[in-house]
């Protein structure tokens, strides 16, 4: 058994070359994928997917818009209280 393991010599140069080749292939594959995805989205298309598109009813969409609008109106009212001194604070240093 020792004879078998001694006959196979490690070749660091080959290992590094293989590692770098795999790294370059992976890198350029990733770059190619990102370029394709970017060009697809810029041209107005969507990236193909097997996930089914959810159908949203108009009523659900309207109620969601109303709830979002209400949230931002409350937030604006709260911000106005801070800006217009609607809140009063006691200064503990005086």
C-alpha cells in the first residue's frame, strides 16, 4: 500500500493550474450570466422563471394602496408634530 501512495507524486503546479482554470471559468460564467440578465431586463423583458405569476384582483390592489396611503399620511402627521413643535419636552438641565 505504501508503494502505491509513494508512486503518485503530488504536482502542485498542476493543482494550481486546475484551480485557476476552474476559478476563471466560474468568474467568466458569472459575468456572462450577469450581462445577459442585465440586457434582458434593460430591453423590457423578464428573466424566465418556472414560478407561476400570482393573479391580483383589482379590489385587493385598491385596498393595499389605500392602506399604504393611510400609513404614509399618519407618518406625515407624526413628522409634522416634530417639526411644528407639537410635542413639548422638559429640559432636565434647567
